[in-house]
C-alpha cells in the first residue's frame, strides 16, 4: 500500500517532519526492527562473553581484536557508496512508477473515434477497452507478486471477465511457441480497429492512426514495466553495497564493545550498557540500505509499493465507464454564469 | 506565495547574495526561528543544570556523557545524506511545478478549431474551456490545502460558476461508484467535441484529433499532479534523514556544553556563554533539512509554495478571454514600418 | 555578453586551461576582486589590532577566540553544500538557455503554409512573423533588465515598429483586467491564421494545425522563461548556502590570524604577513559561490549572461527575411557536380 | 545472460538482500575471485620475504617503505572518483538498454496499414517485417560479440533466411563504396512502402507517413546502439580511474603488511595472518570498479549483459506472427460478462 | 579521431581494464606527459636548491615553508570540485555528440515524398539532399577547427560541389546584413519543397509537412551544435577549478620535498629521490582535470574528439545514395524461407 504523507507536510512548521516519526506503517522502524534485535543479540552475546566468560589472557586478545575492528570503520566509505546507490534506486523507483500505464487516454480516444450507437459498435468499443485491461493485467501478473496471487492463471482472468473463452483458446494455442504473450491483446486490438475501419465505424486514417498510436504507447509502457522487472540493477553492484554495509557492522560488533577502562584504550570511558550511538549508527546506515531494499522492486507488497491491485480495479471501472456507459454523454449545454 | 528574487540577483556584484539575507518572507529565519529557540532552551537548561545544580560527582558523570556525545558527531555523515536527499527533493519540487497544467494551448486550439459565431458555437467553446478549468480545480482541491479551503465542496464550485446544476448532478450520480472523479470533465470534453464535430462545428478529423490530443495532454498533467501527491518520497527515507539530523543535535546538546576547563578536556578552552558555532551548525544542518521540508509539498501554503489560487484565477480569466471574448479578433492588418 | 572560449580549448595541450586564466572579461577575478579586498581589509585590521593595540591579557583572549574559530572550520561541510547547490544552479542555467525561443522554425512554417504573392498575403505573413517577435520581446521585458532598459514601455515597442497603433490600443484595453499579457500576440496569431484559412491562404487543416502547433511551442518556451523568472530556487536554500559560506570566512578572519609562536599554539609557525593559503581558500570557496551568483539569473547583464539584445535583433532580421524577403525564393535548380 | 532478481527482493524482509549474497552467477565473487587470489599471492610473497628472508637492516628499510605506503592511502580520494565514474557508467548502461529497438510497434503498423489478403500483399508485409529484423541483426553484428559469433558473415544471414540471394547481392554490390551498410534495409523498406502505396496497398499519405516514421524511429535506435559502441567513455577517463584504483592497492600491498610490533609502529598490534580488513577493502573498491567494467559494454557476453541472442530470436518470431500469421485475426466479438 | 575500446571490454575478465592501460593514442599519458615533466623539473630544482645550495639558516626557512605548504593540501576539497565539474563536462560532451545531425531520416523522407522519375524530379531530390549537407558543413565550419581547415571559405564549398555558383552568389549577397547564415539552406529547402508541391511532385500537405518537419529537426540540431559552441561552461567556473588544481600542486612542490629527517618533522622518514606518491597524486588530479579539458570542446582535433570529417564524408555519400542512386530501388520480392 502506498504511504501518502504529503498532506501532513504541506506546510513547514515547528519540527515539521516530527509527526512523520510517529508512524508505524511503511516506517523505517517496521522495516528495521528485526535487524536491530538481531544486532543487539549479537552485541550482548559478545559483551557477556567478554565480561563474564573470558579469562584475563583471552580478554587481552579480545581487546586487541576489538581495537583492530574499531580501526576498520574508516576504511570503507560506506556513506559514498550508499548515497550513490540509493540515488540510483530512487531514480529507478520513480521511473517505475511512471511506467505504469493508465488507459484513460486510449479509452477516451476509443470513445471519440469508434462511432456508432448499435450493439456491434458498443461491443467493439468495450472489447477494445477490455484488451487494454487484459494487456495490463498480463503485464502485472509478470511483474507483481500481488497480482500474481490474485490471478495465478488465465482461468482467473476468464472468471473475472477479462477474457472470453475464445480469447483464452487463442491465447493458449500460441503458448507452445513463445514464452511471453503479453503483446497478444495489442495484436487483437489492432486487428479489431482494422475491422472497425472496414465497417466504417472508424471514419478515416487520421482517427485510425491516432487510436493505434495511443494503444501502442500504452503497450510501450507495459514493455517498460517488463524491462524494469527483467533488467535489475546489476547483481554485482547490489552485492558490493550489501557486503560493505554488513561487514561494516560485523566489525562494529567487536569494535564498539565496552572495554575495561583500566587497560587505557582511548575512547572507552563510560560504560553505557546500551550502545546508544552504535545503535543509532546502525539504524542510520542499515536504514539507508533498507530504503534501497524497499524501493528496488516497487511492484511487490511492501507497505510503500505501488498499489497495482487498486490500479487495476480502478482502470477496469474507468475504461468501461468511458468507452460505454458514459459514451457520448455530456451535460446539456447551458449558458454559464459569466455569460454576457 | 512564491518568493521571486531573480531581479535582485540579475547582476553579480559585491556580496551579491547579501541583500537576500535581509529578507524575512520565505526566509530560512522564518522557517527556523522556533527550532532555534527550542534548541537554545534545551541547551541552557542543561548548562544551568551542570553549572549550578549538580554535585561534584554528578558533574563528572555529566562530563563523561558530554565527551561521549561529542565523539558521536563524527559517526553519522549528515552532510552526505542531507545533500542527496535535498537534491532529490529539489528535483521533485521543480517537476511538480512543471506538472501544473496551463490551459492556454488548449484554449487557443478551441478558439481555432470550434468554428461558428452563433450562440450555440459560443456556448460549446465556453463550455469546453470551462471543463478545462473544472478538471484543474478538482485536481487542485485534491492536492492543495489552499484550494481545498477555498472550494471545500462541489457546492462552492457551483457557486463560483465553474459547474452548472446539471453537471453537479451527473458528477454526484457517479459518486457512489468511484472515489476520484477528476477525469469526468475530460470525458465531457471529449463527448462535447464529438457532438461539435457531428454538428460540423469542428470541420475534420485533423482538427478533432488535435483538440482531443491537446486536452489529453492537459489531463495528463492533472494526473501527474495527483501522482506526486499520492506517491510521496518513501516515508522510510524521510524518516532516516530526519532521525539522523535530530539525534545529531540531541547529541550536540550534551556534547557542546561548556565543561569545567580545570578538568582538562581538550577543546574546552573559552566559555562563550552563547554557543555561537554550535548554533551556526544547527542553523546550517537543520536549515538544510527545512529546505527539504518546505519543498516536499509545494502545493501547500508555505511562503514559497506555488500560488495555485492565483494560477486558478488567472486561468479562468484567460480561458474565457481566449475562447470567447477575443475569439477570432485580431488587430486590423496594416503595413508594418519595415515594409519596403 | 556571452564569453565564448571553446575555440581556445578545442585541443588539449600543455596546461591547456592556462590561457583561460589570463582573461579578465567574465573572469572570476572580475567578479571577486571586491570581496577579496574587503576580506583583506578586515584581516589586516584584526592583525594590526592584535599585534600593536592589544594589551597582553587581551592578546590571550584574542588567541583563545582565534583558536576557537579555527576549530569551527571543520564543523560545516562547505564543499558539500556548495557542490550540490552549484550543480543545481548550473543545470537551471542551461535549462534557461534552452528556454529561449528562436522563431526560425515557425517563420519557415509561415513561409511554407501561408500562400499567395499578393500584398495581403505578404501582410499576413509579415504580421504573423511580427507577432512572434512581439511575444518574445514582451517576455524578454519581463525577465531581462537589459531588454527592460531598451524597451521600458509599450511606447518603445511602438516606436521600434514591433507594434502598430491599433495593436497598442487593444493591448492597453486589456490592461485593466490582468497583469501579464505576454500571451496576447499568441491569441492574435491564432485568430489571424483562422482568418487566413478562411481566405484560403492556408489550404487545409494539416497546414493550419502544423502552423498553430509550432507557434504554441514558441509560446510555451516564452512561458518557460517566465516560469524560471517567477520561480527562483527557494530563497531559504540560497540563504543557507550563503550564510554558511560567509560565516565560514568570518570565522576564518579570526581563526587564521598569525598568533604569537611563543604561546605554543600548534600550526602557527611562520609569519607570512600575506595569508596566502587563506586567501586561496577564500578565492576558491567564495569563487564557487560567485559562479552560482553569476548563473542564477542568466537573463541579466553579467559578462556571461545570455545576450538577449543580440538575440532579439537577430530574430527580427531573420523573421522578416524568411517570411517575406526570401519568401519562396531559392537558387535556380542545376545539375550538381556529382551528377552522373 | 541477464541476471534477474527482482522477485527475490519484491518484499523487504529481515536482511532482505542477504539471499542475494549467496548467488554465484553474475555475482561479484565470480567477477572478482581471480583478482583476489592474485592480490593474496602478492601479499603473502611480501610477507614471507619480510618475515623469513630479509636481514635485520633490510627489515628496517622494508618497514620504512611500508609506513610510507600506508600514508599514501589518504592521498587519493578513490571513493570520489569511483562513485562518479560508476554513476556515469550505470547511466550509460541503462541508456544502452533503452537503445535496443523492438520491432513490435512497427510490425503492428505494417499489419494495420499494408492492406490486402493476396499473396503479393502478404509478401510485402513479410518482407517489410524482415527488413526490420535484418537492420537489427546487422546492427547487433557490429556491437555484440555474441551475435558476431552466431552470424560471422552475410552468408550466415542468408542461411538463416534473414536475407534473400538478391538482397545479398545488392548489399555486396554497395560494399566497395562504404564501410557501414546497416542503413540499407531502411532504404529498401522505404522504397517498398513507396511501391506498396503506388499499388494502393497502402491507402493514403497518413498511413504511409505513420509507417515510415515508425520505421525511422526503429532505425534511429539502431543508430544509437552503434553510437554507444563507437563513442566509448573517453579512454583517458577510464585510465585515470583504473590507475588510481590499481596503484592504491599496490601501495596497500606494502602498507598493510604486518610489521614487527617491537618496532613500535602505531596500528600494528595483532598479527592476523589473514589481512581480513585489507581484503574486504580490496573487495569493496576493486568490486566497485568491476561493476563499471561489467557494465561498460553491456552488449557482450558477461553474465549480466543484455541477451541480444534471445532478443533477436524473439523478435523474428513476433514479427512474422504479427505481420502475417495473425494478420487481421482477432477473437470473435462477444458480449463481455459485464454487459448490461 | 574517436578512440573506440568497447570491444576490448565487452567481457569482464581478470584485470579487465588493464589492457586499456597500455594504449597510447587518446591515452591520459599522451595528454599528460608534458605536465608531468614540467612538474618534475620544478620539483627537482627545489630539491637541489634545498640539499646543495641553501645555507643552514635558509634551510630552516625552507623547511618551515614546506611544512606550511604541506598543511595547505587539506584546505581545498579538490576532489569535490573536480568530481562535480568533470560530471558536468561529461554530460555536456555526450549532449554534444547527440547534437550532431545525421541526414538519413530526412533523406529517406525526400526519397519517399518527392515523386517523379524525370530529370527535374531527380534534380529536386538531389538539391534538397545537398542543402542538408550544406547546412551541416556551414555549421561544422563554425564549431570545428578540423572542418574549418578543410573548408576555410565558401570557395572550398563551391569546389567540393556542395554549393553551386548561384547559391554562392545568393549566400554572399546576404552577407552584408547578418553574421551567421547557416540557416539559409533551410530557407532554400523549404522554398524548394513549396515549389515541388506546386509542381505536384509532393502530393499533399501530409507529405509536405512531414518533410518540412524532418528538415526543421535537422536544422534544430545544427542550432544546438552552434549553441554548445557559443555558450561554453561559464569561464569563471572553469577558472575556479583550474586555479584550485594548479595552486594545489604549486603548494605540493614545496610541501612534498624531502626534508632533513634530523629535524624531526613528522612524516619525513625515507628519502625516495623519486616522489612516487606525489607523482601519482599529480597524475590522478591533473589527469582528472585533463579529462575535462579534452572533453570540453569535443568538436576539435584531440585524439578523442568526434570525427566530424568522417561524418561529413559519410553523410555526403549516404544522402546521394538515398535520394538518387537507390531511389525507389528495392530487391525483387520473393517468398522468404519461412513461408508456409
């Protein structure tokens, strides 16, 4: 579900972002609490080991390792790699939002350019509209686990009324030849407009071409969605960033232990029991990485992923409204109140 | 209200940006003075506590915590995360400005392509123009608190003359089926152009298609505005940045206290009473964050938010001027003074 | 005036950018020399104060403040905020260049699509062309101080032959209703093409629509220019960057003073009299900020601002050449030398 | 082969990226293991040299060099140059993906605009479709080693049925005049549409122009692919980045040696035998560079390169399906289940 | 000459970029060797001065200056300003490549839309094509020293057959009025299409408008090339970056001298004679700046500049092939081997 908070930040005021900190849904706490607990368990295990279980000689080794680990924190510029990586992920994330096709434009074109009030004309308009939805739902199936759960097979599309029996058959007949058939509704769409033009329901090439072009743009966005799903950010890049972050905090587990102040290591003055700042640092860096993790596939079911289910629902309703129910209906013309 | 200062910086001169520092409206001071006061109150409370209220032993604990906190400031690369976050917010902010639809293009198309000087032709042109405004105002209602205040319900649109009674009814009739109906005026627009074409007021498919296309572009921008409102920058990202900044300065509250120089802590030499540089640093970092806060929803009522109210007003006037009052009027042709 | 140096750097050679360092016009020296002198005056005043005027006890205080200030330089990541801010300003600067509309395309369309060799056809073509210029000059008036100086009022447009008496009247008549009327020539343009089409000088809807569309693109760029002028980078952002830079160097004024080496402060070894590196640092950071200052409004009269005056001049000449003098003229066809 | 992992990261969960760390194919381990081994061999050779082979005096020299090298690590901001370089490479990489032309749009246009059910019409449609594929395969030959291996010469295109004998001849005839002839199929395409229009199979200029325009867009993408292949990121830039990274680790080889702790060099406390953190650092920086290396030519045969072979295969099938087998076929119209 | 190395890096392998390090042409060594030698001469001069020529007291001064200079290296964040500056230059560089107009699209449009097999039709087609080339070559003359050398005057264009005598005259006649006349061939082009349409060689407005539009896009790219040449990155920005880099290494010349270890300055342990790391650092930073210098005007004659000469040659051949020699020629239609 998309988390919208624009209303709450529409005006800058005292500590304006503070109220955002108290949310749970889609929050960084929700994404991160498991990691934090895991980190704390490891941290305290090591702490208990050092304080109560180790012999003096072993403690000295522990301390040496700890100091060595503490030095490591400067070796990897975590902030650099995270900042650039998250930037790229955020850019992709928005591009992925913009790739979601909305059928409104094409539906309005269908309504405007496929003429006729008889049943067959209505049927053509409705079918053209339905093909848009069908193309979209097949695309969504491929990229989104949520939609895949809702429509696991073509049977479910049939049931939902998005496909007819015969369409199903033609769709299946093609199956043995090619893996991905999301483009088939586009083919049907263009064949059907061709038919409609022959029957003089589409009047001329201008209208035909405009309609076709609009559908092809819609089709192109479906293709873009599939591309983003197919071509992830290179695995090696994600691995480098992840390993850098994780090893950093594995080193921190040792390096930030409270050491016996009698040994005189610099910077080990007070024993806080709770490693507040280490925890905040963990929260910050791993939280930053979590943002990337949350955004890297926004077609999933995270709190903040795009609501493709709602989108689909909305599009089905809008398309049928525009191409059929509201077709060529508009309020009666009247002089407006500014008329002179 | 938009803060324009381009005139004042049109020429680079001695300390050219200095004159910008003396402004109040839309300034960083105005956004930040409350936070600064809050910070100072906390700072002096701790200072008073340390200097006058604590016992010697407690002072030593205070000092240890203070030194510990002071060390924290290096742990979080605040500048990195703020720089990238603010960059992304600024990019979104400008994209949101560019998403504001201006009806001029479509209005000129209406004036050019819907022919006829009779009342019905005028009525069609005015109504088409009004639908653009209506689509815009419904969009603005959804994204902007300022417009929502001005037109809280459809009744206010009716009163303002942007909707007729019958339009209101049709709009309401649809209500029980779907949440968002901002696209309905687009449907009316296309149905009305269809009617106009049938009545030969729009002459051919070229003109029809150009007009429709222009309106769809306008509609698309409304959709983009709604998208920016619906899909905020991920909550978790904003939280990570905010928490990083806030905890940084909570640590500073302790870490920058003036400690007894007799204790020999490094870097605690002079007692300034006013922590000038800590304050400047606070001003800088929190100010940077405030810039993000101000820009993250530019459709609000901040000093520097886009003036949607003015925009709406202007568009209403321009649209009626272009589609009706000035329709097919142009100054009489004359030889210009360069004529040879 | 635009500073072009691409020729001098077309080939990379020994110290290739060195020759650029010797220029004055548009150079960083020219922008910065006043600030440098101001900085030096303050620096030496403090130096004199410390060396000759203060008592020993006061000197100690001075030294403490100096050391305290020197520590401040690490607190604000000036390079971060400047790098990102200047990046954004440079991106806007180029976008602002690209927003300058050139009438060539539209003029060629006018020449191609408004047919007829009689005087009235010529007059229509010339007037359409003139409206482009008029729209441009009104836009330039609003955004550019240089153009505003040249054409302070509509009277000057009239005198320059860019407006006729009647146009002036119609333009003024509208004045009492709306503030900005730069779009009015676009309205006249479209009304005049409508007239031309009725008179069969524009042959069909294709040509009509292509011409209109081209003009609307031109109009859109004018709108973009006005937008960039209207919506500056948020004031608060500019303030944060400016204050950060200025306070940094106010702190440097104290922090980089030469202190008595007998007092044993680290890093105060040689007395250079001229604080070479402090000056270079000042030059670098304030120079970086100056680049932003120079670019933030490129429609002004800085050495490096876009030459809107020249642009206007050139456009007037080109438009009349294309739409009238050279209309439908082309060299006689001949076999070229490659003909076989 | 493209490495897709979007499904595995569709939901953020505990250590969500962890499961990506266990992959081999396309992983950073696979790219990097040779470099790591090489680095370790060098490291241990030096270590053995120091510990067992050098005399005491030589050891002192070794130590001095080591300390000197260790200091070098701060001199080059490797993270900066890598972060920006990799950013640019990633941006190019995605642009290169977007440059891959898909013939679907053009094929659907061919099916819609080249009319007629007779054999000659079918032949024209098939040939037009084939020319798209041919243009693509010649482009792929030039940029991709994988495709070059599959189709080393024009003979192989002939064999695969992508060229006819006569086309081959015409293609070869042109050979002696120009190097690159990838645009020739575009010329044939346009000549053939001209023919089809003369034979009234393409009905009017609208359709003709739409078809031509679509093909030209396809052709433009082929040109873009060739451009990315022709114009690499400047060699000097890549060299600067590579040399910086390599010299950094050559310095590390010496600088991170375990030195005799008796000599009292700071930071040489424990003898880990395995230089864990140096290795991690190597892994991180060289891994980052490897990401660039993997992405800089994504038309190759790396694990993560774009699968041009599959793309070609798919396109051949789709094109013939759309322009011929499925031509003007669509499921019989039926009332959908929402019909009222 | 463009340096292409994509083939060599198509697959990531052991030290994949290593083989790029051994190239000379277009390499960073070739750009940088003069600067390196200059730097070394200065370095050793100072070194000799210090070691052999100065008295003891002078040595102490030298050492103090050296230590002072060494401290300077931290004052200017060279990496920041270089990283951002080079990023901007690289972005511009690619935009400049994309601005190079290729006439293929327009040529194919000419071939498709200017009908007729008679000599006059051929002549029109050839002349239209030639005008594209002419517009391009005049643009190239203005921006590229290489093309300027090849065609210093219009006489050379005449000789090369790109202009006819009469065109030359008309071109010259205009000279006294305006400086830049690169747009004139565009005017001729549009006038000639107008003529062709009147003679019914271009059949309708669709074709006319498509052709005109294509040419205008070509013209627009020429304009963009001129813009990039005219509007350089602001001089002040380039100066700031250059001065920062140069002063940094002037300071290094002193600061990295080998000082007498007996004096006990920290970090001056071994006397390497060759300042390896200083040299590497010089190589790195100045190399980075050199990349910018090489890319800032890519229309020059650097090893890595775009080959405008080749481009022109190629375009001349292609244009005449498409608009004339191959006009309406395509291989005879045949059933392809997949025919069923």
